[in-house]
DNA sequence: GCGCAACGTTACAGTCATGTCAAGGTTGAC
DNA sequence: GTCAACCTTGACATGACTGTAACGTTGCGC
C-alpha cells in the first residue's frame, strides 16, 4: 500500500511515517516511480511505534525494543543479551513510574472537575428560586 | 532560597527552572544582586510542573491547570469556566489513554523479560551437566 | 492530449522541552 | 587577593515533531 493509505489506517500522518523511516524504524520498498510501498505487517508496526513514542520511549530505544514486542503466540528469545535485558527492565520501570504519576494527576483532575460541577450546580440552584 | 538549592530540592536542573520562568510558570523575586529568590511554596509547584510535563502536558496548558491542582484540604472553585472544565476533561482523558497504553507495554515487556530469563535459565541448565 | 485534483517526492525552517557551553558578575573562605 | 562555588545572560545543539514550499505522478472528465 502507499503512504496515504497507511496514514489513514494507522492515524499517523504521512509526515511522521517518513520521519520514522528517516529514523530507521520502518523501511518500505519503493515503486518504480519513487513512491513508498508499505507491506501489510507495517500497519501493526507503526501502531506499536506510536504507542511507544507516546509512552515516552525515544526512537533509538524503540528500534531495539520492537522485536521484543512481536509476540506471535509464543515468545522466542534468540539471544538473551543481558544488556538488552537491563535496558528493557529500566524502560519498564520508568513506564511504571509514569503510570503512578499519571494516575495521581488524573485523580486530582477528576476531583477538581467534580468540584467545578458542584460549584456550577450550586450557582444554578441559587438562581432557580428567583 | 537561591536557584541552586531549589534545583537540588526538586531535582530539576537550573536550566529548566529558568525556562519555566520564561514560560510564566514561576515568577521568583530578585535579590539586589540580580540573583533569583525562590519562596518555599515554589518547591511543590516545581515538582508539580515536572510531574505534569512528564505526563506529556505542554507548559502552555500547565499554566492553566496548576491552580486546579492546589488542593489545600477543600477544593474551592472561584470561577467554574466551562472552557477550562472542557480542557481539564480533555487532558484527563488523554492521561487515561496514556495509562492504558503504558500498562499494555509494561505487561508486554515484563513477559518478554520473563521469556529471556527462562531462555537464560535453560542454557545454564543444559550447561550444568557437563 | 489538456487540465486539474489528489497524491506522492524532497528539502528546509520552526517549535518545544532539554542539554551544554561561553563569558562574565558575586560571594565567601582562606 | 585569589580561588572555588555560585549566580547571570546568551547562544547553539538535539530529539521528536510540524509546516510548508516546490515540484513530480496518477487518474479522471472532457
């Protein structure tokens, strides 16, 4: 498929798809006219890249991490490199910290929103009797 | 306190403290010699700013959001601006999405790490009998 | 074939949160 | 007085986008 279709299916702008290619995360083939030609499996890959970037993982690390997230039923580890393992543990722990932080903030925001709603309801009520 | 102490206590580099000031998130007073003078309450504020930035909220939004996260016992909403409310809901929902994503990835990574460990244990075992 | 919209290409500039460094002023200890 | 440790501003670099300009390709109606 061409870049436009991939963009639609992944909701990642074409601009970003070209950027990820520049960063070596995906390497589409080229048609004779120079257009990029994307294989089906890249749809999933791109979605995964987006997810990881949204999680705050830099492209450089995503490159090493991606093969570890392809879990076709059974996880097969070809080369249990201890350095890779350490990196994965480090990143996972950072993710866990971020989760805690985000949960704290969502909670605080939810409370504030509820307070706004109460305040709004109160002013509406006081106005009603008029 | 001076910038260095604040940096130590918040673990935010001085560079960033100056940047947050540039973005209008904090406004320290100045000593006669031009040094920035930070009040005690800014320690908390800076930590909050960091947390929000780590959660992927841009400084521009943090500025509007900060007053909503000061919960001194009871939340008092002065002006229940519906636009502000919408912004807060939007950001909270984005945070919730990020949490789901992060949880998914931490889970995947944990599984992969476990697989690496099993693989490593297996190779160690097969070597043991020798 | 012509025109034209929709799509593709590269390349360069700008943004945002950071990092890093230079050049210089201030303070405090010895 | 000098030296380290601290502060100041300012400039340039980087990583992940984001926008846009300038231009080539494709496919459709006419």
